C-alpha cells in the first residue's frame, strides 16, 4: 500500500498540505494564509467539515501528536493485514468424509426401498 494513503491528513485538498493545516490550527499562519486555506477548503464539503472538526479540538498543541499517533496506528494495522495469509487451507477431516458418505448411502438405500414398496 502506498505510504501517502496511510497518512490521514494527506487526502485533503491538493493545495492544503498537512504542515500548513497544522500551522493553521496552531495559529501560526498570517491572516492572508489563513484566508487562503479557508477559501481552498470551502470548495470541498469534506475538507470544510474536517477543518471545522479540527477547529473544535480544545488543545490545539496536541493535534500534531494525535495525527502522528493515528498515522502510526494505521500503519501498524495495515502491516498486520499484509502478514496474514491470503488463502487458508481447507482441511477435511476423515470422520467428516465417512459421515457424509454414510448419509448418502442411507439416503440412496431409503429411496430404493420406498420406490420398490410403491411399485410392488
């Protein structure tokens, strides 16, 4: 899987990168840069909702740490999926085959007996 797909903030508007967004949330952008970022996110409902949700976080200083932790968790979980086998072998137990065979034999014999009783 591509590394950029594992970055939770990488899917924002192409003109909004993660660093700029984090600087915006920390209040480190100029007024012009803030307006430009807000203008770019207004074009996309998802971006606007994401920005609004991030603005509602009380402790803005922890956002960068939260993003990093989420990215690490996503990478760990996707790595685990890669390690899992794609195909599992089906192991058929001998007793299961014998049981199926016996049920089929009993069904065929029952059918023959019932058919002969009706005709006989």
